[in-house]
C-alpha cells in the first residue's frame, strides 16, 4: 500500500514538474514580446522604478468648507469653532438642532433636500459609533435624490473633506463624539 502511494505521489510530482517547465518556457517566450496587459497586471520595468508623488490638499476657494478638527464639544471648520451638532453645507455652517441620533427625523433633515443646487451626498456623523437610522427615513432621502452615508463622526469628517476636495456637492450633519478629550483633534 505504501509503495502504491509513493508511486502515485512521484507520478503526480513528475506531472507537476513537467507543467511547471512548460509554463517557464511560455514565460520566457512572453518576455521577448511587447508587454501585454491582461487580467493579472504586472508592472513593467519602467513602472517599477518610478517614484510616487503626492501633493498636499490645497483649497481652491475660500467658499469651500473643510472640517479641520473635532472634539466632544464641537468642530473646527475653516478655522472657526462650532459648538454642538452642526450642519455643514457647501458655503455655510449651521447649528443642527439634534441632541443624539434618536432625534434625526424628516424635519431635521429638511434643510438638506430644500437646498439649491441639490445635495448629492449627505454624510451623517453619528457621534462615537455608527447608529442605525429608520429605513423609512433613508428611503425618504433617497426619494429626494440624496444618497446618505452614515458613519461615526471622525470618519464622517474625513469623508466629507474627501468628497468636498473632489468638488462633489456634499453636505454633512455631524454630532460631536462624546469619548474625546476637550481639545480639538
């Protein structure tokens, strides 16, 4: 029995080695041809040694809102401090009259669907962690043509800044996280 298993193993090993040799021969022939991009992309020699450059985010306009920091008391937006929950729309910052995620309703989100030009994406920062909203509320916002992104507040701030830097028509509704220190992050 052991001898039969050994022969089967050696037979499969020889078959595997023959296939590997055939693949190696095909690869050697492929290197002589021009690079071909297929499903599995590999960098060509010139791509391996190029340096990646990154420029810092520069604000093109003074009217664009960026969230600079946040604390358990509020936010720093374009260098101005805002205390408590706030609504950040393309050219303004407003106090948002909610105490927690439980207070979010159609009425509290009315500001975002009456704006002109229409908001594409509303980023909701729910505080310390992501909270579930009523699915009817999300369907209502979808019917108004607004995509809603629900995140914890730190991630919502980063998402809002990213979408704004891409020049998307974005708004944010933010509730300060409670677990942070009093200093702005």
